[in-house]
C-alpha cells in the first residue's frame, strides 16, 4: 500500500498518495480540473498548460500546472481561486482560437476533451479581432487505420509519447513553430506500428480518427459492454461498443494489471468478424431444419451409442463454461486440440497463441493428448464425433486433423457446434448454431492466469440459438428445453465456481472488473516486459472511463 | 541510401562528434554541415542525418522544420533574407519587401522562375543599428533603401549571366 499524505485542496483536507501529482490528487477525490496532455498511462508532459492551479509556496502564491507538480505534505492547492480560473480559461481560449470547430462532422464529438472542457471551464465570449488562421491538413491518410486532421490537433503530444515511449516506434512529431505548429509524420511515411489504434483513443480531440469507425456511429448511441479480446491469449480487457445489435468498435478497457488502457490493432479491428459468415439455422446434411428437429434427431441418434463411442473435440477458443460442460456432462472422451502458436508476438501485449482460453482448458483438466483418440478413430471405434467451436477441417499441420480427414468415413455421425459458416460446416452431418462470445456471458482465463468475464453484448439472431455450453449440456444429457438446468451461461459459471476455492466467493456478476488472478502456472510473461514508462496510477483513482 | 557526405565532410562530422558526450547533441551541427554540403536539407538528407546521428527520422524532421534557417527546398542561387523585426520594420523593410515581391515576382518562401532568387522573411539579424537589413546568402547588406537594393539586384543579375559567383 502506498504511503498517504494530507494536502489541502480548496480549503479542505484530503488524503492522497505520496507520489502523485496534483491532477491525480484531484482525480482521486473527484475535484474537477481540466487537462489535455496529462494521461494516466503516459509520462507527464506539461505541454498543454490548461491544468492551471494556484499553490502556496515559501515564495508566496504561485500559478502552475498541476500535472507537473507533485504533492507535498500540507500543500495548499486551489483549483478554483480567481487566478487559477483565469489561467485555466486563458489556456483553453488559446486552444480553441484556431480550432476548425467542425464538431458536426467530427467523430470525436461526444467524447472530445475540448468540447467537455470548454463546456465546464471555457469562456463563452468570442474575443478574436484578427483574421482567423486556418492551419489546413484535413483528412490526411496517416496509415492503414488512421486518418489525421492536423487542424484539429491541440498539440498535447499524447500520440507522440505513446509511440515514443510505449510502442517505441517514433513516427509522429510536431513541426514548425508558434501557431503554425502541427502534428506530422515524416514526409511520405505512414504509421505502421501494430498498436496504432490507441492513438485515436487517447487523442483528446478528433485529430486522429479510425478509418474503421469514421462516420459510422455517433458515440452517444453506443452501448458499452464489458468484455475481453479473444484474438490472442493475452485476453485484453475491452468494451464491446454496439448499437442496434451491431458492434461498431472495440475499445480497450482499463485494466492496470493487464493491458493498462491499450490494445493491439489485430484485436481491435477483429470486431467485424462477429458479424461475418454467421450461421443461424441448424443443418442436417446441409439442409436447413428446425431447432426442435435438430435436438430430437441428435438425442435419438446418441441414445443408441455407448458413451465410449462418442468423442468430443474442442479447441482453446471456448469459454470456461463450455469446458466445464464438457468435463461434467460429456464423459471421458473429450480432448482439447491446441493449434500451433503462430501469430505475431512482442513484449507489449501480443502473444503468438491466437486463441483466448488455452489456460481454461488446462484449468478444467481437459485432455490434450490426442493419440488415444486417433487410435480409436483409426480402428473405427468412434461412432459419433462432436466438434465444438473449432474449424477442425481448416487446421493445417495438425496430426489429429490429418487423421480425421483420412478416416472421416469411419465415423458415422459428426456433429458440429459453431457460430460461423466455416470449412468444417460442409464436412459434418449436423450443424448446431451457437452464439458468439459477444452473444452470451462467459469467462476466460488468459495466458497470465487472469480469469475475466465477457458479458453479453448482443442478442442472438434466433431465440433458440444457445451458448455452446448450454447446447453441449443439452446434447450430452438429452434434456428437453423445459428440462434444462441452465437458461444462461452465467448460471453454468455460478454452478462451476462452487467447485473451486479461488472462484467460490465470486458470483458471475461479482467477478471483479479487473478479473481474478488464479494461482496456476502462467503460459506467458507479464505484459510490457522491460518497458519502463514513468507513469503513476494512484490506487485511489477511480477507473478511467475514457481518455 | 543515395545521399552521403563527402569524405571531407564526414571527417568534419567525426570531429564534431568528439566534442559532445552524446551523439544526439551533434544534430544541429550535422544539419548545418548537410546544408553546406548539399545546399539544402531534403527529406533524403534528413533520413541520412537521422541515421548518422542515431535518431528517429521524424525527430530530425521536427528540428529541421523548427529552424527556418534550414532550407527544405532548393534555394535560389541568391537567397534573400529580409529582416522583418521591429527596427527594420520602422526603417522601411516593408518597402523593400514590396520591391522584392514585385520586381522578382516571388512571395516569401518562393524561388523566382529563373531559379536565381529565393526570398524569405526572417527575424532580427542582430544588426538593428544598420536597419533595414537584408542578408543575401552569407553577406549582410545594411542601411538599405529601395534604390540601393535595386542596384544590388541588378548587379547580381548581371553577374550571374557571366561566370562570377561572388556576391
Ligand atoms: S494528434 Fe491528438 S494526441 Fe496527437 S498531439 Fe494532436 S491532439 Fe494530441
Ligand atoms: S494483445 Fe491479444 S488480447 Fe490484446 S488486443 Fe491484441 S489480440 Fe487482443
Ligand atoms: S495537463 Fe497539465 S499541462 Fe497539460
Ligand atoms: S530588427 Fe532587423 S536586424 Fe534587428
């Protein structure tokens, strides 16, 4: 625990963390103070000059920037004195002076610090007497994902610091002087780093925007659902931001112990996949059938098989609840295949394992050894194979997938639980449509053994589409709809938690915002390895809602 | 990389490096050297300097763009730097500016069509006692009037038609 000291802000005493600056002290106690360049996860810059406060010093009262001033015991700070307010207003006035004010066509509107701060701290009388200066530089192509509007930039250098200090690919700079200063790339160069999307998040104005989000939605229509990214084993905390049952963007969600407030482009721009190649209707030999017929047929067919003849194959893509259902209801013939870890990786966040829950499969003790099953398939002893949420026939260089292709004729019944119309769909007898992770509640364990929940953001296209864990339960037990024990995947979690000491005290809706750190061996290093950034997150600060 | 210092310039640069504890400190002298070598600092030159000094190209670009004395474009054979600060302004710099813009058909930041003259407005050249002042390449021309400037320009034009490179 950090040492606390007492300071006096606006004539009232507050306990604050010893090593914090005045902006952080104010944040910890909800004392409003404007800022642009200060960002909780970046080194302090002191370049925007808007966070003005008045402090008492041995030399007398002094107006200074709060973000560059560390608190001291007994320090007297005024955010609302006449001088402080005048300084705040003047600094802000300069930032707005040559601003294009194209809010109606700016994607940042609604989450723009310039709008918000002006609303709270601005002066409303327009005092300009000389001609306006138009900086220009509109809608420049700045990279694969980023559009740059130089004239909207307020020169806070957040993007520069993010690229310089965190990603360590210096790509942006400020050129020229005075009112002509603009944010710029080197001529003819583009932003190329794999974390570029974050620059648009932290840009306090609409100078950096995302091609994938521009002109798509007004931010005030978006609903935010707490979830995780499933594109690699890091499992960054995110918000799924959606409207009208469509996902419009993924935004990193603050998690100090995990992704801080960043995410990689691979993860961020995977949101479209949730709506692509979806399958909503059950198939029997590629013909559409009803859900009733689907579950009746499967129950009928499986009834006649001994459990030893039924095999279940899952991948590291499923939720803990699905693994639990497999372990609990599906007998001993369940294996989890681990595809090769072949993705891009680095020391920040990205991991080579392009799947979210290998740790979950381990936690629930799923078999990963496939040799015994391969043997049984080759000998024709498997009468039914149920594939769960993994495009098995698209796996290259995998001995199990190989064996399956060669011996497919030896398995009379193949059932596939999937949310997507992928290669495996065409090779099986029955297709059971299931929900994507955005359409159900679920939990996942990332590579550093953090259990996080992913909450339901979207409503499935058809009311009979179940989460994979519930579909599995239904198939394995032959339960009729009205006999089901679970109506939601979170109930499956609430059932499973009672078996584990580390989870027992957390109901699904009480799983902490930052996850539960499990005591199991990690599969990867902690994020941001060897990257030392001088920032300071006060333990008393409330979570960062947006930049 | 296409551009490169001559051997002499490279030697000079290496000597500069010995003067500072950190190579990054050589950025400004390196840029000066480059401007002398190549006449101006193109994007290509900036990338070369970045590599030489061991800094990201965009940081070198920031510095080169900050200081107006670095030319990003090829300047004219004669680079006219007219002081626009207060003493010169009071002593008629505006008239000189109009004269240049009209007779040479160049605006600040531009180069005349024949490539002979480029024009730039600069801040105080530190010669206020002889205001108004124009610096042409590295020479100062003091206490100017439109007539004096006209004579100088004519002289330069005449010179450049021959092979005389002196200013
Ligand atoms: S582009 Fe945005 S983040 Fe970068 S300096 Fe300008 S305002 Fe700040
Ligand atoms: S690092 Fe992995 S989990 Fe994080 S955003 Fe990227 S792909 Fe998603
Ligand atoms: S937030 Fe303090 S100077 Fe910008
Ligand atoms: S004002 Fe022109 S030289 Fe000083």
